[in-house]
C-alpha cells in the first residue's frame, strides 16, 4: 500500500487519502495529498520532509500557518515539487516562522524502480528448446 507523508504531523501513514494516527484527514487538496507519496519519492525523502514539518510544528500552534510555512519551504527549496504564492499576511507569518528555525536539508530522491527491488531468484527462466 502507498506510504504517504502526513502534512499535519510529519509521520508516514498508509494511503494518501487515509486518516493518520494523529487523526488528521486529507488536506482537502487532492494534488497536495498525492504530492508526497512513495510512488514519487523514496522513504528517506518523505521522512526528510516529515522532519521539516515537525520542526515547523515546534514553532507555531497555528495549523494554517504551519501548513503554509511547509508549503513555502518546499516552494523555496524544492520548486520542482510545487510552488505557492501566499497572501501577503500569511507570507509575513511564514517568513517569521521559518526565520527562527534551522531546518534539515532534504535530498530529494526518486523511489527505487520496482524491478530492482526483486531478487535474482525472482527471475523467471525460460527453457531453451532445440
Ligand atoms: Zn499525522
């Protein structure tokens, strides 16, 4: 089953649209829900973004500002994933939140191809006929 990053708590959960153990439901934005899943990024990458979410959570209790700060971080450091254009008031909040934090560096890696996950013994031998 798909592993996805919970945008609320930063832990990994099963299924992009399923509730997390932190009780958070879908973000309400399908594109955002499926942006951080193990089909697009390896588990370490998702955990790296989770560490960013956890660091931001330590800086504010405002859920909307936390979400916006994470999106602002991704937009700034990993614009190939997504970009956001926040309202000036929210932009000021997120700038303030992110300024006081030392965030982990996230190296974005694609997931390993499925074929490489199979072992040599999984290979099917076709007998030769003479
Ligand atoms: Zn969660």
